[in-house]
């Protein structure tokens, strides 16, 4: 940020960078914890593997994981002869969802879209900006119907390059996923294996769990010219009271709280480490003062994205430009199935 420049005056173009096509990961590393990890501090950049994490952290550090489970939220359906592609992005009720729909302009209130055997969506309101409010009709629990009719909601930059297949049902899910509701994976957590979690426990690293159901808004490009003009989609999350208590205790004792993923970070910052249950649309950009976390483990993000803005807020834009330049030159793999970084603003 230039001297005297207010964060809200920043242009989205300041968060642009050039990424070679071959740096976009189309499959995850095998095994998961063999992915590369770039440790970033204000003074240093160092290359590691995710499996090195127990040695890179301190005993007493707290890792905070998002245990939301991805649902098969991408649906293909028909209304008469028209083909309808829908991506669920926010639950409104037991059988009601908002969805981003390709071809939404062809839909009207009352239209019925058949998404598969025993699953149909009724349009409840006039679609706006490609968003449709559906009430689903199903002959079984909706989650079961989605498992049969839906596919995993891989990001568009993967789906454009290869077919989504059965392997993605496991690959695009963390090993600790529990509560169904996300339509995008909390991808920083994809690198963890049961063996790595056990080694973290043995190293004295505390683990805590929160839930934030990731919405499809994470896929949407930032179309505004100025950062302050962008609006985040709201996402539902929960920080249990006992987790909030333990996190406040850790920080009071001088132990570091490190979020695993930007979803965990945004939820912790929205909560202020108090018990929390509700929606958040917190948009973190340079100039933001962090109050709840001391570090972040996260993948490498898209140019001009809200996520690259977030990591630049944590570490500084110039530091993250240098880190990403290093990662590109060193052959790191980017985006959801790509490699990882450990960002420690205080070293």
C-alpha cells in the first residue's frame, strides 16, 4: 500500500499477478501430507513439506480446523427441453437453498426443475443476478438425494480442465470433515492425514475445531475496480463456547492460535474468540487489525481474489508478492488441490 493510501482506496488490480498455467493443480499430492509448504515470516522464506509441520510449530501452539463437510452441491437438471446447471451455495431451510444457476433467466417462479430420480427444485422467487431460490421436493432425506444426484462442487478452474470423477468424492474432503453443509472445501485442511494429526498431538500441538459452511461465493470473481466496492457472501458458522474459552486461555498464556484455512480465520476474527453462531460476511483486506489469530496455514490463491487480499492483510502485500514469486519460480502447485503455506506475521 502506498504511503497515505487508505485500504478502501486500494484497487483490485494491485492484487494481480501472472500465474503460469502449469502451476494450477488438477489433483492433490499423494499422500496428502507430501504436499510442499512454504513458511513465510517477515524475515524469511523457507521450503518444507506439510509433513514437517510438527517441527515447524511450537509445543502449546493451537491449530484451529474447520470440520464442515462438503456436500455434492453441483446439480444438472432439466425444465422441459432446457438444461439447467445449479450450484447450491446457501441453505435457507430444511428443503430450501439459494443456488447459482447457469441459465437462470429462463426460470420463473413456480417452475419445476427435475434434477434426478426423486429430486426436483421448485423456483420460489424471480431469479436475480443468476441466483435462484429453490424449494426441493424429494422422496428421501435431501442429503441422501444430493448424494445420488449431485457431483462434488470443484472450483471452475478445475472443472474446465478435466472431468469431475468418483475420486474427487474423497480427494475434495478433509479427513476430519463431520458436519454437512459446505459447497466448497476448506482446502488448507486437505493436506492432513490421520498420521500427521497423531504426530501433531505427540508434539504437544493443541487441536480445536470450529464449523464454517463454505459458500460458492468463494468461486466468484471480484468484479469491482476498488476493493471497498466488493461485497462478500454471508456464510454460516459456529464457535462453541468451550472452544472459545480454550482459545482465549491459550492466547492469555502467550501461546499462538494458528488458523487452518481462511475459513477458520474469518470465523475466529468474526467471533473475537467469543462463542458465536450465525452468519458472517467479514471481508479482510490490508489495513485490517487481527485480534484473534497469530498465524495461518493456507493454500496459494487466485490473482485478484478476496483470499489473496486476506493473506496480504496478514503479512503485507509486498511480502506476499515476494512469497508468491518465490513459489511460482520454485514450482509450487496452486489453488484448491495445490501446495500449502504457513504464514507467521510475528515469526
